[in-house]
C-alpha cells in the first residue's frame, strides 16, 4: 500500500529549527506513513534548503508569504492526506498513531493541541488560550499543524494566498470541521520571548480582531512584522 501522507513545511531562514522538526518525522518514515516531505521555501539565505535536501525532502521555491508557500506546497503534493507544519513546530512522539487513526476514521480536518518550548506560567497560559480558542471557536493557530484530506482541501479551495491570517481564513472555510487530536505539538517561543508574552498575545488578538472586521491582510502583515 502506498503511503498516504504528504508533509508540507513552509520555510524562510529556518536552519536553526528545521533539523529537529524533520527529526520528529522519522517515526512516520519508519512505519511507511509518509509519502513525501515538501519544503516550500520563500527565498531562504541560510542553510534551510541544504538541510532539507540532505534529509531527502522535495523543495519547492517561490516568493515569500506563508499563504503562497502553503499553496505551492499543496500543489506539488501527491498524498491523499496533507499535513501542513511550521518549520519550528515539533510533532510529539506519539503523532503517528493519532494521525493514522484520524485518517482511517474521519473525513474532517484535524489539528494538534499547542505547547511552547518554554517554561513558566505565561507560556502555559498562552497555550491554554490557543487550545481553548481551538475547541470553543474552531480557530487554531497555524503552529498547531493542519491535517486535511486532499479531497476536503480541494473542496474548500485550499489556503488563501495572503501574507497573514491564512490559518484563520482556512479555519473559517472549514466551518467547524476541525478535530483536535489527543497529542500536543511544541513550537518555538522566541517571538514571544523577544516581544513579551503579554504584549505579543495582545497584539495577536488585536490583529485577529482587525482581520475579522475586514482589514487588508497585506497591511496587517506589514505592521505585524515591523513590531
């Protein structure tokens, strides 16, 4: 039986985090779940693409912008199921069982619960809010990964090619068809640590509110990446 799962990783200068992200995929390779790993790169100037090539990934290149990169990666993927994964998000040890069970028994999309690779009350609170937002409002972060069948992905039109909030746009398109898997990924906390947990969390909420009220994602992205 041919492996069903394509892993799609958007990247931009991700050399410091990508090796551990790829290492976490090895259990899926060992049991024959993963058909391919595609790195959709937006013009990295560090060793990102070399690391991916050495690991046996297929590399798709083009202009930066996470929405565009996700679309390019999905277009090149050949699996029946797609798992979109940020370059700094590490899958848990037991991810294979959770993913296989979902692919075997559900037609809905799925995400993981979120944790940060940081200790303390504030990281736990921010992760708890993200998990609550996912379960209560069906709005996961892109850091939580997205497992979706090719059929459902095509049915809803795929990711929007926008530079920010592509994860929110996807969640809206899925209209509640998102299952939360019983495992948690861990993601890099460096952006929160640099900006401050409360400040960055508040800024994320404000950005989400503005997007929900119709703000242009391109303008939001420019302001978001400046601060």
